[in-house]
């Protein structure tokens, strides 16, 4: 197993960011609980500072979780694209073997102007 990946192929860096984000969310929650328990017993400046720090802990925690999710999806797409390009045959190889490459066809609703000109017209 590669030394840069974890059990599920997750990068250690992304796991570290995700763990830090969860810790920040727990710290933010703990600070809010602290303010609720000590409301009226401590100075107003202490309460405001605690709520300020708590809000920043929430913001950074949610940004960390969002970035881990976004980077995980981005990495999964990159790996899928690399796997697909590695498995797809070279068009030059197909032409040398006498196999025509697959070309997407038109949908049933689309028609060519040539087909319209050669189709018989209705007479009322």
C-alpha cells in the first residue's frame, strides 16, 4: 500500500484537515455551551470574546469539511478520468486494425437538410 494513502485510499493530508475541522466544530460547540452556562456570571467582554472565537471555530470547521468533500470529489473524478483514458484504445491503433472508431450518431429527432429535400411531400 502506498505510504501516502490511508485505509480507504484517502490521503493523509485530507484526513488531517477533516479531523481538524471536526475538532474546530467541537471547540465551537464547547465555547457556546460555556457561554450558556456562565451567562450573567462573567464579564460581558469575556462573553463576547468567547462567542467571537466560537463563531470563527464554526466557520473554519465548516470550511474545512467542505474543502475535504470538494477535494475528495475532485480527486475521484481525476482518478476516474485517468482510468478511462488508460483503458480506451488509441484511435490510430483501431484504424490500423481495420476497425472504424465509434462516432456518436444523431438523435432520432435531428434530421439532415438533405433528407428533407429527398422526402416526398404531401399533397392535400
